[in-house]
């Protein structure tokens, strides 16, 4: 999964939201619970509650497909995403694209106006998380 919609807040009642929302969450977490419950070495606890939705399963190298999927997702779920942004306790909602960067270490990402309007209209922030890619490994695959 490379494009996700994530929301959270210190006083966000994520379970109450899930009962009211027809969108299927990929995962959720609650404030005060262990962040990595199966870990035997990391005992950090969540400082806020949150929820995550898969927007696109396209690979990091397929940003145009992620963008197309995001436009489809936001168009289909416009009212539910707006409700999420306005839901009591939600402090922020982010649409996060995962993209790869190849050596020598620069990339350019252009997002279309219709995506920007859908995201901004739902009071959602936009993020592009960039992950390094080893081009020589990709060429040998």
C-alpha cells in the first residue's frame, strides 16, 4: 500500500467514528495502548487515537496510478471524508502518497488541480513520503 488516508487526535473516539462510517478502515489505534503490542523491546504507547484507510495499492513507482486512485477514492467518499475531518477530537487528516526517489537523490512530483481541490475541499492535508530506491537492484530484478 502506498497511498493512505490517516486521521488522528488526542481525544478522537475512533471506535465511535467507525460505527458511523461506511468506509472500511485498514487499521486503527487508541490512545494509551501499546504502539507495537507484539514487541518485546518497544513498549511505547500511543499518544493519540487514529485511523487509516487504504486509498491506493499501487507501488511507490506508480505515482500516476496512486493519483488516479486517490481522485476516485475522494470522489466516491467525499462526504464521509468531510465528516472525518470535522469529527469531534480529530486534529488532522492527511492523504499520504508513498513515492520512491532514485539516485542521485532528487525527484519532482506534480499533482493535478482536481486532486488538490478534492483534498483541500475535504480539509485534508497532503503529504508525499519519499523512500530511497536502489536503482541497481531494480535493474537486476
